[in-house]
C-alpha cells in the first residue's frame, strides 16, 4: 500500500507518492499540487486519480515506471506521484476579493497586484515575491503552465516573505487581465521600449503590474491587453534588466509615488 513519506524514505519533500496519500491530498488540498505524474498503462485506481486531478485542473503527465522510481527512490509509489508546492496556491477570485472585496474598497485602497508572464527561474520568482512583500503588494498571479512554480529555491530566495503574499495560478493570462480591468484595475506591462517612462506613470491608482519572462518578455497577447507599457530609463548600450530587478525597480517606484 501507499504511505505518507517518512524520514526513512529517500523521498524529497516536494513529492507525495502512493494512491492513498495522493488521493487524500487531491481531495483535501489540491491547490498545493503542481502536477500529477502517473504510470503509463496504470490500473483502474490510477485512472481514478487521473480523473480527480483533471477535475481539480491539475496537469497530468504519463511517465514510465523508471521515472517514478527516480523521483521517489525506495518508495512504493503504486504508479502515482504528485509534485507538490511548499505552499498552497490561492484561488484567484478569492485572492482578488481578499485584497479589495468591492469597487469602493478598490478605489479607496488602490492596491497593486503583480502578474508574471511565464517567469522561468524559481529564484526570480522568490526575489519578486520578496519585493512585493517589501512594497505592500498582497497578491501575485502566475500561469499554471510553462512557468516556474513555487519551489524550495523560491521559498529561500523570498526570505520568508511568502507568508505575506498570496500566490494564485490561472490558465489564461489575457483573460485574467480582462477580469482585472472589469474589477477596476489599470494594467501596466513592463516593457523596455514602452512609451510611458516609469517616472511619468500615474501609480496612484488600482494597478496590476505585468512582468514578462526572462528571455522573451511579455507575450504578444498579454502585451496587447495592457493599458500602459512602462519602461525603465537606462543609459544607452545597456541590455534590459533581469526580470526580478526590473520588477523591484517598478514596485519601489510605485511604492514611493504613493507615500510621498
């Protein structure tokens, strides 16, 4: 039978294996699950777990038994392994409602949320969350796929600030941006060639700040959904800033604009 990992198992803390532990986690706390990895050609019990995972919107990957053995050596995985985040992800609607439950609260408090368009490096994710905590940002929203999840490296880089910032995942960022606009947020995307310099930007408003990926920046559909494209002035000949550094510069610019 499957079992909850113990110190005797050479099983990393970010994996849960075995049908019973996996089923319990999927039913009790699916927000923590990043991905379900199931053995190819698995039994009916494995297909039931697949159904639970897909119902919860969790990506499912079918892999050979050797892959599962490699992930959880020495553990009787029974053909099922979950990759688990060190923290629970928030539901995006609950996150936004907790920040501003209605339009009056939004206009009064003028919150900032951060949207990350496929940040790949867990260290960058952790550094951005740390900057969010330092500037009073309560919510970060990331894509469900093709983006860095919260890992032990993210937790370490965030220096313990993950308890202060909620993180939610969504399947479609352009749709999320439209949802933010409907709630009353203005959306500003960080763009090296953006027409609005950060020192000319009106930061004193409900704002969603979008940071693009390290290599490609914002995707076209995300860029086109923004109300503003904000640039950071730099001397000529210097390449664009690291994503987490750019996020920190813009977040502190927004913070200073609001307290001065």
